[in-house]
């Protein structure tokens, strides 16, 4: 590994000297043993396999990019950027690293944190929860969401979504950090009260949902029900996973229907009959689509090429039906999850748990 000239005296730069030269950046080669990790480093987890790969690369090719450090106490340096390279160097047995030393940087300097966050986000090395915490610290340091987004090369919406993950209960945050809960789904779960987040996680781990989209719809339905119950002065609590599995299996139709007044039950019975009649007629469309799907292309061309609008117009009609079918399927999925939520939860009356209900309302409006 090639290194630039240095003297051991350069490794003993003191804080007063750094303060005097505030804002300067000097290139030095410093002992790995004199470098310390920054306690404010936004990244918390380092992939051991990837570190070993980087160590093997550095051992063979040398250090390709300088690290960034600031002056620490008693002849040490604190990392600003390049902790993976520093860790890999130790694995590879490399004793010195090239570094850009930032002089006059104080503890807790927001620009230092911004550089650390930007570097790690750009390398896609941070977990979603590490990003969330880092973005929040930058916002707390009085950077706007838009400024954080610009520094890190992300959209303002992305930064906001990540910060929203901090509303997750600790157990759920841990599941996201370990990859046990998809980050997109986690955002929907973050809108729930903490207790319901944990109960939801239990169901997800059990495999109670056919797909992530179903789980997202279920979480959205839970959030809607929490809000509805809170407006009535009560708290919505999800049932245990075993009861939830049964609720998902039967769509929760009977419990939903039983909650209605006699007049509403009568109205729903009439409207249900009308809707089912319309859905039954869809079989005619299915028969036509099946026939078209199995026809020989040449024959289909002969039949429709000379029709008004030609083949393009007929294909456009099918495409329109396909788009409507996708939307209808989503509505049915959302309805299925809403039914399961209503059937798979319990309502805590305000007179039995006023404090809990208030806490739930506060969480949902945080």
C-alpha cells in the first residue's frame, strides 16, 4: 500500500492547534491506532462479510480513497468519514491510512454530522432506521427537511418518510433494522399506536398476510379504525394473532353486520343483493376475454382489423377494462382488510380505560 510521507510528530496534533487553524483541511498519513470512531457516527451496524471483502481489496490494492478525520484528544483523531475503511484496515493488518484532517471541528458540529450522513446514504450502507435517526438529528440541528434532502441527494418526501419511522415501537424498529419488516410496510405500521404495532408485527412474522400489499392495506385499515374509535373516546386494540388469523379467513362479515342497527342491516341486505347481481354478470365479460385469449392471432386479425377503429381500438377497450379491474381488486382488498380489522379487534370503552384511550389518541395524532 502506497502512503505519502509523514512524521510521527504529525500524529500528535493538539486541539488548540486545530482551533487556531479552524476551517483548514490538511492531508496526512496517520497511524490506524491513533484513529477513533466518532461516537456521533450515524451508522450503527457494519456488515461483517462486506468488511472482510473490503479488507481483502485494501490488502491487495491499497487504500484507494482517503478517510476524513478531525482532531481528537491527546494525539488522536476522530473519524468523520471512512469508518468502513478504518475497520477494514484493522482486519487487513494495515497500520497507516491516508487522511484529510479537518482542523477546528468541535464536538457535535452539525456540518460534520451532515457529511457523515451524506457519505453513508450515498453508499447505501445505512439501515433505514439509521437513516431515520441521522435525518432527525440533522433536523434537530436546525436544518430543514429540504436542506437535508439536498445534502444527501434524496427527495424531501424520502427524508420525511424515514423520519416517520421513528414513531415505531422499539421492537418494530429492531425488526426493520434487521430486515424482518419491509421498510415501505413499516411506514404504514408507524401510523399505529405502539401496542397495535407490536401485535401487527406478530401477525406479519406468522405469515398471516398473503402479500405485503395486503399487510399495507390492513395497517391502513387499523389506522382508520384507531382514528374512528378515538373520535368516539375509545381505544382500538388488535386481537391476538390466532384470533386475527381466523378474522382474516372469514373476512369478519358476521361481526361487522351484527354491529349495525336494524335499519342499516335491512339497507345493506338490499344493496348487497344489487351489487352481487352486477358482479355475477361479470362472468359474461370473462367468457369473452377467455375466447379472445385463446384465438389464433391470424384469425383475430381477420375478424377485427376491419372493425370500426381496428384492432387498436379493441385493444384499448380491453386495456381500459384491465385498469378498472386492477382498481376494483384494490378496493376489494382494502375492504377485506377493513373487515378483518373490525372483526379482529376490541374496543376499550373510555370508562374502563380513559387514560389508555387518551394515550392512544395522542400517539395517533403525534
